[in-house]
């Protein structure tokens, strides 16, 4: 099994639209693409992780992130890069993409149903203080 080491990453594209109201329920859909390219005979690979998060219909919120990672790899054999090693690239790059998306998107302030309330969350569990809410 080959060794895969993440040497660095960069955000090559970031798009964000956030016109959400302070209250109400938000239902998002997500989409992800991942690819790895390398030059035969080289021990370097470039992985590209694209993630999209957005609303269906008229969009008031969407986030697109393209993250590129450069890797040193020992798993390229006969001009082929085994899927196991490609998955290692994904496993190394995904936490960075996930962290960026979490920082830029809305996350429930009440802990997502854990019962622990935090400042800014309504007792009913919605973002902010919704109109006509007794919570």
C-alpha cells in the first residue's frame, strides 16, 4: 500500500450567496465531486474537491467551494494510481473543505438538537427569534 502525504492546499474558487432571513427553516441540498490527476513517472498528485451547498428553487443561499490539494504519493505503479490511494487524498483534503464550509454557512446555535441552548437560538429551535413564536 502506498504512502500519501498532503503537502498543501488552496482555495481555488469560492462563491457565496447568503440572503437568508434571520428566522425560518432552511433546507439545503449538497453535491460533491472529487478527482485526482498525476503525471506518470512522477510522485506528485493534485486532488480537486468541489463542494456545493444550496437551496432548491429560488436560491437565497448557495456556497460553492473548490479546494485543490497537492500530494506526495508512493502509490503510483505502472502509470496507475490505485483507488485506495486516491481515497487517502480525499480523506486528507475533506476535513479542510468541511471546516471552511462550516465557517461560511449557517449552523444551528442550539447544538442541533442536543438540548443545550446557546445564545441567539430561539427555544423553538429556529434561527434567531421567529415572528409569532411563543418560544
